[in-house]
C-alpha cells in the first residue's frame, strides 16, 4: 500500500495505472462499514483507492468537527490490512485552495431530512466528493446506504454533470443490536451505547413516524426527524453522553410501510 499526501503526487501515479479503479471516500476513523466498502471495491476492481480527508465544510457545528475521531495511524494500518492499494491524504489547504469559493449545491432533496437540520452540510459533501472524484478518476465509487440521502445526492450529482463514474450503494453494516456502524459511535459512552440500538429497533416497527419519534424521546433520544418516503424510513436522533451530544442516523426499507 502506498500513501499519497498531495494531488500532484497522485496525478503522477494515476498516469501510470491501468485497469479499473475503485474508490472509497472517508473522513477517517475507519470501521467495519468502511471495511465492507473496501472489500467490495477489491472484488470488483483491479486497484482500490481510499481517501482520508476530514472535510470541515460539511460540519455546521464547530464542536462536532472538534470532537470527530481522528485516528490516522490506526486507519492506515487497517487500510493496508484490508487491501487498499493507495491511500490519499490531502491537506485542507490543497483541497480548498479556492477558499471554498466554488461550491456544488442541490436545491431540492438536500434541503430535506438531514439537510433541514444541518445548514450547508450537503453543499460541503457534494463539493468535496466532486473534487475527490475528479482527482482520483475512478471507474466505480462505493458509498454506504446508512447515509442513504448522501448516496442518492452523490449519484444524482454525477448523473447531472455527466461524470463517467458508477456510484455503487453498499448495504449498511450493523452491530448485533442493530446499531449502524459509524465513526461517531466511538464517542458514545457506556449508557448511551446501551441505548443506541433502540433507534434501529424502533424504526423497523409498524408504528407510524410520530409514534416512533415519541418512543425514541421516551427512551432518551432528542429526535431530529422520523420520516417515511418511498417506503424507506429515515431517522436522525441525538444521545447525550460524557463527550457531548452524538448524532445518529439510520434508515430502513419496510415494504409494509406507506409514506407518512
């Protein structure tokens, strides 16, 4: 595995590569969900590229950015073990040499669900993903369905801008109690972690959205939203713990549900 620290270095490498390239974009703090993306990329491509870049522009809350887990050395060890061929770790100064003057904005779906509660979040996500895809130039890029809204927006962006890349959705990886794997889970203390699995448990029930939200509130969550759209139930809720508030998101498909 080779670690590439800047775009110019990667471009020199990229010119020498042949065969299909799979890409996994991350902010670090790698976990089993990322491992599943890398494994699928390795199965389906000749070369797998991982990026580790903590993207400040997608954080609407500075405290959230400060608390986000930063585990670069551990991540590099894990990436090597999981079969990544290249890891790109660009600096903020290089990715945003334009000082974020140029931005990618979506005007409809990005304003719903998480977008309604995190102002500017998806503008930051779409902008950095556009930059990373242009840098890496992969044949396929892999995104987890836990962040289904993010996956859908990225897929639609690539189609809208005629980008020659397949955006591949990958099934959510979960803990035994149903909690979706997330880098933020590292911030949960023991009581919050014991409660966290209730989120997935409740959104899978046949209760309506309002009843699920009420049950989550009763269990100790601060609920941002429970919304059912196109037979998929989306959820975002926060738990308080020793290191502050930890926001969890999830979604499930339920064939028995109709839109609320």
